[in-house]
C-alpha cells in the first residue's frame, strides 16, 4: 500500500512503538524475497520430516525460528 506524506507523518506521530510502524510499512523487497525463499525451504522440510517436532535437524529449526521472527515483525 502506498501512503501519502500526511498519512506517514500521522502514523509516526501516533505510533506507540517502532514495531507498530514497521508492521505498517512492511518488509523491504529484499526481505520479502528472502521470506518467499524461506517458506519454500520450510515446505520442503515439512514434506521431508513431517509436522514440526524436536526430531527436526537444527538447521530446519533455525529456519523456522527465523520465519517466526519475520512473521512477528510484519504480520
């Protein structure tokens, strides 16, 4: 979504936290592309290992944690 200067200034002045503004603006194009790639890898992990469990390898767990951080910041 595109915002006018007035809308952005109003949001900045009314924001209660930086996280609120970050969620409003959304991820950068680079972060969005990284998210798409990460989701594709996670889909393959779900196909390979099944539902998330402690038996997932560490690299898969780390990628899922990274995805959770992204979603917490922007969703």
